[in-house]
C-alpha cells in the first residue's frame, strides 16, 4: 500500500500480483520488458476501492500494445479499450470493482496487453 511501487522481473514477474484496497492512488511501475516476461494483476479487495490503480512502464519509450475489455458495473455498456500501439505507457483503473490485467513482454520496448476491468469508469490507456 504505497503511492508508487517499482516492480521487478525477479519478484513480480511470472506471478499473479494481487492488488488490495489501497489508502491512496497507487502506481505500479513495470521493469523494462523482455520477450516472454509476464505479469498478471488482479484486484483482491472486498469491495470497490475508493482509490485508483495505475500500471506504468518505466518511461514513454516503453509502451503497451493490445486492449482491455471494460465491463460496465452499472450495466450501461461494455466496450473494448485499445492502446494506440506506439506511445501509450500508462493504464488507469478508477475505483476498481474487479480486474485481471495481463502483460507479456514482446521486446525491450513493448508489453502486450490483455484482460478485463469491471468498473463504472472506463479504464484509460494513455501516455504518462
């Protein structure tokens, strides 16, 4: 439960990382990707979190390629949210209800992105 946590391949890679209720908005900074390096994040809170969770690369030269499915928890819409494939380096989940976010390294500059987010607010995939 910190405002910023730097992840490592050795400690967090290839594992399911459970993000619990936080007391402030929290950013999880990923290491430089390599082919096959993977991260899985799930929300493990007991209710919708009142704070936001962000997943960011180490800088704007490392980006996400792929999409997240947004499952609108108040029942209005469902949609696919795509990264732009060449500059988006930060994923934002606002007041999380539930999610599973999967990242797999494609190269030293790209993480493939897949998963879903159930929330009232559509997740963002943008530049830092």
